[in-house]
């Protein structure tokens, strides 16, 4: 990790400068001078305590102070790295000034202990996503992410490889039978789904499943650029079976920053599944060969 990742970014855009200022106001400066100031204040506090209370500074005190400074330096490095990764992801219309100060304080309170590069990238995408569109990520989602390990995030990313877009509606992972080979050979098993439910990222109902109500006659869903139009039985008020998994609010929000990859053959698998359900799927769009 560079000693000062922000120094490597070169000239910053206006949204990036505003975000840095916003973070500095909420959690303290993220540039080195601010860190040096905090360290100096901490050292001064120890000296003041020694003078005022006439405490003899033992080796134990010194070791505690060194540990404190090392821990704070690591947290500072994590804050700066996550911020540096987020800045290039800001859009021209980003609105970091509108991000709630308490949200930023909570975000960095949770993320400052994250040193894994892949997890820092995920946190950075959330920070940029919130700055681009304030309100996109709830405080609850941030708190939930703080409890996720890297393997949890990877498992959730695997699930997102099976999700289909529904226009402006939240995307849905279509899991009809987790025992099917298409899921198993790509690393998704029922035990994994149960774990994601325990993490409150999804709702899981292997018995009745979930349906979308009040659907029009023609419904279009998309899978990584491949669009499918389903013709449902009646003109209004159709229902559509979407399998045994439905995302929670946190799952919906985290899925937007999860860089999932398409599963080869999954679109065709779902088409055949829909045909077996009596639907009439039609391929459309440029994503098909």
C-alpha cells in the first residue's frame, strides 16, 4: 500500500475535492498533516498527564503508546486507501456535499479496520455510490457489510451472477432448484443460500418460493445484456414465479456494487425453465448471438 495513496491521484475533480473536504469535516483530515497533528496531540496528552499527575512513564506505558500509534496509523492508512479508490468512481454529477455527516462518520468507523484490498474496493464502491446518489446505501447496509468476511462477500457475489434485471426494479437472483448442475458447478449450493439468509442478505423459501404479482402480459428481464420477453397468460394481473430467493434491502443495495460475472449457459437454462412452466420466452436485444 502506498504511504499516501491520495498523493498519487494527481489533479482532482471538483466532486473529489468536495468529498475529501466532507470526509475531513466528519471524521478528521485524511491527509498526512492531519494525521501528524493527531499523533502530536496524542503525544502531548501523554506528556501533560505525566507532568500534571507526576506519573512515572514505565516501559508498559511506552509500549501501550507505541501500540496506540501503530493502530491509529493503520486505521488512517485504511481510510485514505478506501477514499483514494472511491475518488475515480465519482461521476460528474456526483453530490458528495449532500451525503449525511453521520453516514460518513459511521461509514469510516466501520471501514477503518478493513485492510484487505478486495474488501477495501467494495467499501470504496459504496462510498462512491453514496456520493454519486446520496441515500443509495442505508446505515443498516453499511453496518451489515462491517460484519461480512471476505468469503461472505465472495459467496454473495456468486449469487449475484445469477440475478436478472427488471428495468427500474431491483434485480432478482433466479434460483429455482439449487440442486441443478448449473448452480452447483458455479459454486452455489443450498448451504450457501442458507448462510446468506442468516447474514440477512436474502430471504429464502425453498418450499413455496416467491412470486411477482400484478404483472403485465409482456414482461422483459435482462441477464448481462441479454433480454428476454415473457408473454404471460392473461392481459392484466399475472403472477410470475421467481424462485426460492428474494433479496433483502441490504442485499439489493450491496448487489449494485457487486462485480458479478455472467454464468455461461445460465440464460439458456432459465429460458428452458420458463418454457417448462408454460411461458413463452422470446430473445431480444443485441446480447444474443
